[in-house]
C-alpha cells in the first residue's frame, strides 16, 4: 500500500515546523526584549520618580523642621504648609502628638482621614537624620540630633551681629588682598565666620589677617554658655561626677584649667590701696576617660534640650500623602519617562514586525510563484511550472502543481486530438451519407437494398460515437445508472464473442472463450457486455491476421471462477502488436490512441477504453492492462462478487 509522502517529512523540514520555529523565535525574542527594556526603563523611571518623591519629602520635612527650630509655637505655619503642598503636589498635614490638627493643605470641605501612621515626627530637638538635610552650621557635633537652626538663647542681638559682621568683613577683605579667597558665612545664630576657599586655615597663619578675633564669645553667648554649663554640671552631679567646663563650640577637656572652689572674695575697687588678694588656686587640667566622655556628652545633650525647649515648637506629627488620602503615597510617571517606556515598546514592536515581515516574505515567496503560474495557466498560456525548492508542504504543493500542469497539458493535447479525431470520425460517415443521398437525388444511384444498407452502416457508426460520448458524459456527471441482475459470466462472454466473431474472421483473428465453471455475477448485463465488447473490439483491431484473442473468467481467490469467490476477474488477451511501456499509463485516457492513424481498421475514436474504466468503476471494480511490445496485451476487469449494490453470486 502506498503511504502518503507527507507523513515521512520530518517536522524540522516541514512548513509547519518552520512556521512554529519562526513564530516561537520571534515571540521569545520579542518577549525577552520587551521584558528587558521595560524592566530597565521602568525601573529607571521608578527610581527617578521615587528619588524625586524622597527629595520632596526630605525638603518638606527640613522646611518644617527649620520653622519649628525658629518659632516657639506652630502658629502661622499654615502658609508654609500650603506652599510646600503646592510645590510638591502632595497633601501635607501637621498634627500634635495627640493627632489634633495644626495645619492641613487638603482643599476638600471634609478632608480625607489621615493614615494611621505618620510620615515623620517634626521635633527640632530629636531630628530624623534620614530625612533631615542636615547642615554643619551652628552648634552641635556630627552625632548631635538637635537641629542646628535651634539656637535659642545663643541668638545674637542686632548690635552684636553688626559688630561681628564688621570684624568678619574686615578679615575677609584682608585675606583677599593677600591673595587668599575668603567669604563671610553667617550661621543660624547670626554669628559670622570667615571661610577660606580650600578651607585651609594654615594659609592665613603667616599673614596679618588673623580671623581669631572672631572666636571670642559675645556677652549673649557667654550668658547662654554659662547657663548651659550649669545645666550640664547639675546632670553630672546627679551621676556623682565632677563638673566640666564647656568651650564655645561645646567641647570640653583639652588642658583647660578648672578653678578650685573656695570662699568668695570681694572684688577690689579701683584705686584701692590695699594689697591685691592672691589669685585663686587653679586645679591642673583633668584627664577624661572614655566613660567620662560618654557621660558628659549625654548630659550636654540633655542640657541643650532643656535649655532650648522653651524656644522651639513642640513635636508634631507630619503626614505626607496623596490628595485622595491614600495610605501609601503614589507617583505619576513624568512625560519624559513615559516617552522612554513608549519608545522602548515601539522599538521592540518595530523589530518584531520587521522580523515577521522578513520571515513571512521568505515563506510566501513560493506561494507567489504558484499563484503566478496558476494565473498563467488560467490565461491559457503554455505549460507553466514552478521550481521545487524543498521537501516541505510548499515543495510538495509545487510538485503536485507541476504534475497537474503537465497532466493538464496532456489532456489539452488529447482534447485537441479528440476534436480533430471526432470531427474526422463524424465527417466520414456524414460525407458518405450525404454523397449517397445527393446521388440518389440526382438520379445517379438507385435506392436499392445495398444502398440502404450502406447508409444504415454509416448511421450506426455515427450512433456509436454519439453513444460513447453520452456514456462518458453521464459517467463524469455521476448519473450513469446501472440495473444489476444475476448474470451468468460464461454466457455473457459467449454472447460477446459471437457478436465479434464475424469481424474477427474478416480480420483473420481467432476468437476463443475459456469460462471454466458456470457462475452468476450481480451486474448490469448491458453495461458489462459493453465493457467486455469494447475490450474485444480493441483487441481484434490491434491483432494482425493469424493472431488470437482469448476471453477468460475466473475467481481471484480460487484461481478459477467458482461460486462464492470474493472477486471475479474477466481477462481479454491478444497476441497483437502490444503497447509500449511508456504508453500503458495513458491507455485508459479518453481520446488517446497508441496509433495516431485515422484508418477505419485501427483508428477508432479513442473512447472505448475510457468507457471501460468508467463502467468498471461504476460496478465497484477496476480495470488494468499489461503488455509486451511485439507479443501482445492483456486487459483485466476485476469486479466484486457481491455486485455494485451488495448482491452476492448465486448458482
């Protein structure tokens, strides 16, 4: 049994496999590229937007922290809150630690509820070092959590600020004259200082511009520092530690002499003749251990908070979020980041479309060639074929198209030959009939029995050709009707032999029948005699004088015709000229003849064998031919013993 060729094509060589491979590759590349670009672009955009939000949050916190450091209460902070909200596009709200409202930028008549947790606590005496944009100005050390803008009693009055500013301007001008760039920087307390570009104080050591005269504390600073020192000493005393002397920058130690406590002595009056009292005893500088330093730092911090508590606003809860009251503030991508993401998606889409177009063009190029060839065939041009580029579905389609085109070309040639042959076959009897009738009309021929017999013979020839064409047309249209009935095969073969016996004897051909056992075959007797008669007529026509034509019938399973056989075989064999091997596949094509001669002896119409094949197929059987050139041919009809409508043989 012949297997379908398509089942043997590996998937990797098939069009389906290539389509699946290309689709999977394009999809994988598109997904990977889209995911990578989207992740990279979106992550960058999110980081940028989050960074902007964090910067905005830090700016809001720092601004409100500075307000609290410079004001003893939160009164008047509403304007600052609204300004910050407008700048950041966020909702900013301040409440007391008991969540009593202080200020809120929400514009709704009924503001949305605040989230359960605050964004930060605004306390200038306990700064959140993560959010605060800390400054190195003013009092405090790097580890100090008190906002440097909270100066309290260290805030200089206008007179002291003016005096210090004049001194600072004079020192900066002096440094600039000697080639050292210097600027005056004012701290939160109003104290100016000279800052040299490069921040190298040693550069001014060899000049007459000595900025050290700005280091002396003013009366206000002395008073505030004395009060702070007293608070720190009280804290240390409660811990059982000795007193400490704080410097202006709130440092301690460094070899500073500490006076020894003693009885108070009166201050000598000016011009007093009495001998000046001896100077009080001075205790040598103390050496501090690491534990002492920690205790002193803690007490100094506590003292500073106690000293500044009445100068700064009380701690407040800060809430930063969306206008809608979302618990977690969101963010919107900026137009630039949105454009980046859209551009990345468009790039991936363009690459995907380009790859798909290239792959599709490569795959459909053979289809375009097939379409062009089919159009040329439709337009009636000469035989068109397409190149077969592979063994996939398109390659097999191209091969089938080429076979169809070649077969169509052969049919077209046969059709042209048929038209010519049928015209000749019809012209000859018609010409004879017309000639005899015109002769009779002109009185040149007598309408005797021979005359009538000749006209009848020509009419019968015309009728045969017309009947053959009608039978083929009915078979092609599927309306060829059969009337099955039990047929004795031996009798049918004898009837066919008797009908052709006279013609065989005229041609000098011996016609014999070998039927063996007598059996009954369900078939249409008229159509079956027609099929066998066409085979016998064809065999007699192509067998030279002295040859033999033999009719046989047998059952395929038993070797001879017998009752109950599965298939009945009828064979017509001759000892004629034979058929070339290259022509055997065409013998059952309509209008095909091995000999192109139009002679009455061998010409024929080329329809007989085509009718035999149609009749065999109508009975549910088949017909085949074998031949050896120069020795003869054998045509075999194979018919099912059950008949075309399920009838079975019966004795």
